[in-house]
């Protein structure tokens, strides 16, 4: 038996160079399966030529990217896009398995990762968890920013491309249901692509019903500067969330005279949620005299929320001759959200209602020209205007109103050149400016603020292909990227904790919150270096080294201060620019067929990715002075096998593992996150090319997720231990091509 070279050889070489990278060898990393055909990374552009495979498109791209097509997106029958993303290289999802959460690349969340839908930033209030995988054509992961797609991507960019095939006739229906902890989650999706009266069109619609249990426990323990206990309580919360949703996307294309093309892409989302929860509180130690009486006791809560989004984008393309092309696009969006919450604590009912309306307008354009057969220049612009109006009612303060407006403009230029078959370059320059205005009232306080920022980002990507090794290539990217403050970061209107009386003390675990209109964007200088070795049948071995230097880091700090909305000091959480940080990482990836590595072995498609990261924050004493929520390691191993001897069955599984980690921050807060281990599996029975049945199982070995927060402010230290339950999720889907 002959064993061909594997990923372990590459990992061993890198580990020998630097002991830190040896963590990538802690678990043998098998290669991974080849993915199948998927479209390219062009912003809503449609051509009549066939598209390259996922792996080939990755190979031909000058800027490093990973392309994930339809087969891999639908492989496990996931109910949300977050569940698909969690298995991709370097991607992590915050929260418990099956519950979605913040999308993070390289362990960095809170705005470090740029999320796009069809190349456009997502509208305010839109949650990626509400997007059905059935509506996604492909997912593109860009590890370094580019001039065209934006530089607000210190960790990277995830571009989710919705169904776009208007060339091939298609009519598919998927009927399915999930099952978790005794509750059923039915769903239905439909996709249709055809042509009529000179128009090509694509329509995709999904509807779902979700009914899920939630259960968690908190232990809150506090001591004073002398170590004397001042607080000790246990909270057990059980709840149930029922959610209904409808999503529709479409694409209508008209090809006019000559080279003119007009495309319209509507996008509609509606979601409605009902939630009930009950918290039982056991107070072993009451707060000391003078600390106030917290509204902490057995609690019943009921919430009702509705969210709707309507967006319409349009695009016009034409060819100008001499290899030039002009693209002009524009879009409008309207989002409405309503939240109504009733909470009863110690027999006292409190009401919290809010109505938010987001309106957005955007324009953009791109001019590109082929200077010669291997040299393409492009330049473009973007403008965006967003307006938010929010009305809030609370029992404590009555009615508050907040208005905000965000104006954004960007100019960019990009030159892509392949002077030889061995070298390719992409050089870009992007300028982006953001102006945010807000005014209104919060907690009875009148606020008004303005924030202006602008960033100039030079970007360079290069690929070198050794002449004597046609299967190998080396990538390098030198970039400047940034993270802009969010609207919530900037609005100075306070949001008062509802767990305590408004005019009295609160505690560290339940601070009031307010924004900071003086925030500056975080700036990052970065380098990415990657080696890629391409195997037959779409196989791949790759190693990517990343380093970022971040300045003016944004961090939410808790302080104990006098506030105008209370007669006594309270704990307040507020974002600040607090020093610098560095991030380094190694990302290893492999995919191949076992029989291609070992002669005579079964035709099992293998895939694996393992990423190790370290970061350091200046001005914070170690250990664990890392960036917020960044784990040291993210690992995925998966395998797929199609049974032989006439059995129309394909089976597979994936094990994702993130070890526990701790983070220490400036304000004395320390967060310890427990390990996260998720095993998913699926089976696909193909009755015919038109009909198949898919069985999926998510989180097959459920374990509770643990989190400990230790906070120390104003001579008081509090420790909050949280344990969140998880369950196995089953899904059964009948997929039919009509």
C-alpha cells in the first residue's frame, strides 16, 4: 500500500518553524471533500458562460477567497445560514448550538467581520439567522479586504449570494420538518426559474414555524474589597419561543437592445415571535443596607415581536466598446420592528415597548475596462443614506423618541494585472467616509450628537505560481482595514436596566447602557500569506498565516458613576477607544478523497480545517489579555461517503470543536467560556434525479454551554456563572424537482 503526501507533512513543517503553530498538529487533520459547481464572485453580474467549480474559482482569484456552493450549503438540511457557516474554515458562531448567534471570522466578532448579501451590506435590524439556506446560491469568504467589496473587514468578509440562476429552467419544492426536545418545526420552500416574454426570472420563497425551549441557570456571587460576601443568588430560567417567518427573493432580468441589461432583485422578509419565560430566584444573601432594593425575584415575562423588511435593488449594465463596461445600481429598503414586553417581578408589572423604523437608499456604480488580455482596471462609487426613528415606552420613563441618520460615501479604484503566467497582482485604493447624526430623548434625558469619520485604505494582493510546480501557488496580501462604530455605539441616549428600580442602585451584572458619540474607528494594518496545493478531483491543501495590528480599539467598559437619571450612582456600560492590539493566526485546510491518498481505500470524501489564533491587548496585564470572545482554536473534521453496489444512499458527518478559553479586559472583567463541541450527521436517499429524502441530525452529543463572567468595579467584585442547556435537532426534508 502506498501513502501519498498529506496535510500532516505541511502542518509538521510549519510547526517546526514556530512552536506556536504546533497547536495545529494536536489532532491529526484529514483532508476534506471536494465541493461541486458554484457561481463566481461578481456583484450581481450574470453572464452566458458556464461557471468554474468552487475550487477552480478559488484558484484563479487573485484576492484570497473560499467559495461554497449549493451542494455543501444544503448537505445537512440546516434550518439557518448560521448552522451552515459554523463548519467553514475560520468561521465561528456565537451562542449555543442550533440557536444561531453572532457570525465571527478568526474568532473576532462585534463588527470585525463584514457581512454582505449579494455584495451589499445588510440593512439595520436584519438577522442572518432568519435567512433560509434554501434561498442561498453560494457563500463566499474573503480573508482580506478588497477595494470593491469594502475595507470594513478587519477579520474578513462573508458574502452571501441569494438564488440567481435565471438561465436554467428550474422548479423545485422542499417540504421538511425539524424536531427538538419534543417540539416540531415544519418548513416549506419553493424555487422557480424560467423565462417569459423576453424576461428571465427567478423566484425563491421559504416559510417556517419554529417552536423551541430555552433553559439556563445563573449563579451571581459578590464580595466587597475585604472579601466579605455581599451578594449570593441563583436564577433558573425556563422559556419557550415560537416563531413564524416568510422570506421571498427574486431576480428579474431583461436584455435590451445591444448590450444593455436591466436586473431587478426584490427581497422580502417577515418574522413574528412570541416568547414566554419564567425565572425562579433563590436569594441566599441579600444586598447590604444602603445598596437599594433590586427588582430581583421570581419573574414572569412575555414578549411579542414583529419584523418586516422590504428591499428592492436595480442594476443597469452596458458595454461601451474597447473592452469597457458600465454598471449603475441603486436600491431602497424599509424595515419595521416592534417589540412588546411585559415583565412581572415581585408582583410589580413593568412594560417595555419599542417601535423602530429604518429607511435606506443607496446608489453605486462601476466602470471597468480591459486594457489588454491580462490587464483589467475598475473604478466605482457608493453612496448610502440610512434613517432610523425609534419610539420607546417604559413604565419608569414614559415615552422616549430617538432619531438618527447615517450618511456614507465611498470611492474606489482597482487594477488587476497578470504580467506572466506565474504572477498576478491586484492593487486597490478605497476612501470611505461616514457621518452619523442623532437626537432625541432617553431615560428622560435630551441628547443630540454627531460623529464624522473617514478612512483611506490601500490594498495589495499578489499570487505567485512556481514554474516547476503547476499545482502550487503562494498568496500574499498587504491591507489596511477598519471597524466603524455601530449606530448603537454612537447614540448617547441611555438605556436603563429593567432589573432594578430606575431611581436607585443597580449591580455590575445589570449595568445601564449608553453610547459614545466621540468614538473613532479602529484601524488595522495586516498581512496574509498563504500556500495552496491543488489536488485532482477538486482536492486542496492550504496553509494561511494572518497578522493584524489594530489601533484605537473599541471596548465597552463598566464604570460606577453619578448619572442624571438617578439620585444615587449607578453602574454604566459605555464603549471607549482603549489602546491597541495585535492578532496572529494560522489556518490549515484540506479536502480530498481518501482513495486519492491511499491506494485501494474507500472513496470517502474528507475535509478538515483547523485554525489557531493568539491576540494581545496593550495596557492590560496578562494572562489572557486577548481580544473579546476570541478562542485559541477552531477545528472541524468531516467525511462523506456514497454507498456502492446500487444503494442510492449518501451519508456524512462533521465534528466541530472549540476548546474553552478566557479573556481578561481593561475594566477588571474576566470571561471564561467553556468548550463547544458539536457533532452533526446526515443521510441522503436519492429515489430518482427528481426526488430525494434527506435526514439530518444536529448536535448529536448535546452538552450544556458554560460561561463565567467576573467583574470588578468600585471595590465590588461579582461573579456570574451561566449554564445554558442544548438539545439534539432532527430534520427530515423531501426535495422534489418538478
